């Protein structure tokens, strides 16, 4: 095992334990945490959409894809975030880790810290706080949902909130992959509705189904697309 792998394992294990003990991660983060899983994230998303449906509201769910998210994490921004997030009365151990990282930065490639997923969980911790979107995170898989009884108002609100998301991405030097970012409109199952959603002057595609955390979700929550996909693979 090379140095980067040993470094990753030691830091990641200790950091995740520290974050859990001090309740530092945001509740919207389901990735790589004890007691959380892809199944829980999927259930959370499904239950939220069904709840909005029961109120006769339309829900726009944007499935955000980032370009090489772990590769593009800015280490200096990361260090500032870590320093800010440390509990003031229990930060000596974490400061030792920070000093180790800072001393090593000039000598290591971006891939070394990219591999420590727990750092990325902290890097995007404050994303939910900059928007009115209901945010669901699983590491770098991000789902943004917003609901309204009026399609016109929903479209307006979604486009407005995406402005805040874009500003946050730019500040944190992360880039949205618009080729793989799309949205599903949930609501009235009897009719097909369309919305025009834009982000950074890029059109976000509306789709009827999307693969999220290994499961194909369709606009009517029937899971037919996923079952058909499983049937195709089984042949």
C-alpha cells in the first residue's frame, strides 16, 4: 500500500469519527456516514415527493452532476472551511491533521486529498444553507427539489434558486456538468407538463426517468423503468 492510500485511510477513519461525535456534518448528507445509506437517501426523496403530491403540488427535482468534483476541490478553500467548522473547545487534534495536510500540500497531487471523501463532505456542507431548495446529498450526488401548486410559479422559483446555486459553485470552484444534469417534474400523473429550466444560461433537460444512486426513478414513481432495466440486464 503506497503512502497516499495509508494517508487516506488514517485521516478518513479518524476524521469521520470526529465529525460524527461532534455532529458537524449537515443532516442532508447521507454519504459515507454510519447509520446512513443510499436506501435511506432514496426513501427520503420518495417520501418528500409523495408528501408534496398529497398536497396537490408539483415538484421539480434537479439531479445535479458535477465535473470531476473530487479533482477540482480547492485545497486552500478546504483548509479555510475546516478551520471554520472545528469546534472551538475540541479542535487540537483536528488542527494537527490540518497542519500535516498543509505541510504536505506542495508535495502531493490533488488525487491524494481527492480520495479522502470525508473532506468533500465538509467542503459542500453549507450548500443547503444558501438556497430554498430541499437539498439531498450523497457525497457529490446532489438532488434539489422545490414544490408549488402553480407550474409558472414553480418554474420562476426554480430558476431563481439556481442562481444562488451557481454563485455558490463559482465561489467554491466547482463546475456543473450540464450534459449529465437534468430534472424530473413530479405531480399530475394524468397529463404531461413541461418547464423551461436554465442555469448559467444553460438549458437543463427535462427527462421522464433518471438513474439516481443506482436506481432508475421515473416521473410517476412507478419504478417501471428500473424493473425494465433489470429485466434487460438479466437476459
